[in-house]
C-alpha cells in the first residue's frame, strides 16, 4: 500500500479525477495522506510499535527514548546480556532512597516515568556502551507518494482513504456544509475502533470463547422471547 493507492481511491470519492483540472494537487493529497497516518498513530499507537535496539546514556539513571518515539512500550534486555525487570520507582524510592547514587554498572531494573512516556529510569545507571533491546511506538517519517506505507498493513487502506477524504471534504465544508466530512471522519474512527474490539476474539483464547458464548446466549434469548 502506497500513498498513491490511497489518493487514487480518494479522488474517486471526492469526484476529483480529471487530471487536467484537479481541485487538489498530488502534493496536497499526499499531505492529507501523511496527516491521516499521523492521526492513526494517535488513535491506534499499537499499530506502530517496533522492537529494536536502544542506546543508553551512560552514568545517569534518567534515560530518554529515541527521537522518533511516541511512547515506550516495553524494555526487554541488555544486548547480549541479562533481562530487564520492570519495577515501581516509588517503591524503590521508599525502600532504598540511595539507589540513584549507586555505582554505574549493567542495568537489571527499569522504571517508567509516569508523567513522561518517553522517559524511563535504569538501575543501576548504565556504564558506557550499554545497548538495550526494547519496544516503542515509532512515529513514521512522511511518506513519498510511491513509497510503501510499511507501518500499516494493507487491510487499513479503507481507513486511510476515509481519513484522507475527511481532510479533503473539510475544505469543501467551508462553502457547503453537507456533512460529508463528518461522515468520513466517523467511518475512519469506527474502523480503527473496530480493530481494537476484534482483538478480544483473536488475541485471547478465553476472551474469544467467552464472547462467543455471550453472542450465542443473546441469540438464544432473542429466539425464545
């Protein structure tokens, strides 16, 4: 899936297919597509998580995520070393207040910064050269018109089309408020929300079975009432 694929479908929906007199240039459409991708990451950050290596800052317990991070998801291990276990910073502060002053070494605990999703703490503070394996929500760079939108599966093409049409129709709404912009915005948000709902069926065996039982029970009640 590329931005061009999205734009081709959007032009059909907004009736802007005459290349000799486009209302929206390809550059404008591409801007709409990239905006829509950014809106998706706010609504569904789980779709943009990536597992990679993260270089730490030596000799400090306070660490920062990479510049393209929206938020930390999980830290797993020191590269070629031990696992990292998540602990609660407040509990550590209360039970061992001097932890921030301990000598640098290879970290084995990490703590989230509850007020900043792109900061975290390591204990002990790392020596130089410590690289950890972790997972975070990665903000994608703007895509060129023919580039593959690698951060999203092709199944999300309709959602990207809906979100892009919303942006295009929002401009038209300045002249004729016909409700089309809201229609596509509602479809965009509903599609992304449906992806979360379906995870109950696919990601959890017990959750899926329980939902199936509830649906079967509801159907039986309707038949017997």
